[in-house]
C-alpha cells in the first residue's frame, strides 16, 4: 500500500481547526499502521495504532 493521500502542508495544518487536524492525523496513523504491518513491522504498527487511539480519546498528553 502506498501513501496516496494528498499531503497537507504544515502551513495548512496550522490554519486548520483542531478537530480537522486530529481527523487528518488519525487517517494518516491508520494508513501508516497498515503499511507497517504489511512490511512485517508489527511493533511499529501497534505503536501507530496506540497513538491513533490516544488521539481519539484525548489521552495523548504531552
């Protein structure tokens, strides 16, 4: 699977509503997780899945 989604620039991300940024990052994390799994990298896939889960629930904390 290739990353075929149109990339959003950092400038665009900075001007988007937070909910839209989170939606975009969730989509990207899911896609990257699938790619990692297909590449035989289950730990990387699990990490991306966990990060996406944290974004959904707001428990990402920095």
